[in-house]
C-alpha cells in the first residue's frame, strides 16, 4: 500500500490505513531480525520512524492518541537501538576505508574493525536480542489494536489545517536544531537536526499529492542531507567509544589511524551538512507551509466532487 495520504478520502481512514500497513511491516521485519539481525533491525526501525512521523503530522487532530502511541513506538525503537548501532559502527569504518583508501591501505583500521565485529556478534548472539525482539513485537501488536481509536476531523478545511500544522511543527524543529548546530555545534544538535530532516522527508512522502511543487528535488536533497547527518552521528558515536573507559576498540596504537580519519570526516561532514541544511531549512517555517495549507484546502475541498465524477 502507498505511504501517501490520498486527499480524495477521509483523513482518519487514510491515517489508520498507513499506520496499520507500516506497523505490520515492522512486525514482519522483526521476525526477519531473529535470523538476520543486521537486515531486520534496520528495516524495522525505519518503519517505526515512518509511524512516528505520521503521528507527528496529525498530532494536533488527536493529541492524546498521537502522543501516547508516539511514545510507545519510541520505546520500541530504543529496545532495538543497541544491536543496530553495533552494525552501523562497522559500516562507519568501511565508509572511512572507502573515503581514505591511501591512508587505510596498510590495514590501520583492521584491528578496530575486528573488535567492532566481535562486539556485534556478542550483541546479536545473546539472549538479550531475542528478548528485545519479542518485547518489540508485543508492543507493535498492541499498537495495531489501538489504531481504531484514532479519530481525526475529516472536514476538508480542518484536515488541511492539521496537515499544515504538523508539517510546520517539524520545520520549526529543523530550524531550531539548525540554529543550535550552527552556533554550538554539539553532537546532540546535529542529531536533532537529523531527526527533523528524516521526519520532514517522510512528511514530503505522505503529502506527495498535496505539497506544492517541486517536491521531487526537495525530497532528494532532504534525503541526501539525512544520510550525511546519519554518517556524522555515527562518527560522533565512534569518537565517544574511542574515549570510553576500558579502551573498547583497543589500545591507542590500534586506533590511532581511526581517530585521525574520524576527525577529518567529522570536519567535512559538519561543513557540508550545515551548508545544505541552511538551504533547506533556513526559510521561515510559516512561510514554507503557507502554500501547503492553501493547496491542501483546495485539494481536499475538491475531493468529494472528484470522487463523484469518477463514480459517474
């Protein structure tokens, strides 16, 4: 089914449909994760992010439901974060090797990578992962049972205002995170910017039939920014691991090159992410969504006539 709100149909039914589809797919990925955790966990968490993005989009229409369910899926995602992060850190070392082939040709990253692989195997082989998957599956099944409780205004003008406000709230979050990332530059600031960019990308998909054009180029740019912010987040996590007590990645002589390349990668990613984020989120959120609200009202108001014409 499509991850896109059909303006010709009642908003409540559309949101319920998409929620059920995404949570159902998350459950399927959880089952895959029992045998293939590297694949299943990542795909499940992506579906949960889609669910949470949708709940944020329509939150003003049924705040108690959306807030409660969003918190539930946030906790489910947290259950799976550690095992997924173990894989992401290995991918980070591989990206560094590809980005700096001459420096890494001598095997200077191998020792740290081997330790990360061992760490991943320990997390995936233990009973804790199976317990986390089982708990996540129970929560998702409960969430499926709650979907019929969602009730949103289906009148065109009210539905349009809900969608516009949800999109605007995410753009405000992105702008706030961008300002902090530019001024303070803390890891958490860039992480908040990444989360807002990911949510905005999903909102562009959900509102694909309503968002003023050009949507494809913006979606492509937002997705690219989100990927690089994800890479930057992994760099921050890796650098913190290098500084952790007990030298989990090995003694300094084994991690010297890794530390050097992480620093270079961080500098480059910070610069490019900030530049692109300014282009995407530097405008006023209110101004950015004014056209969306107007177009959504027009499209939603015309939907019954379109359906009647199609039926005739």
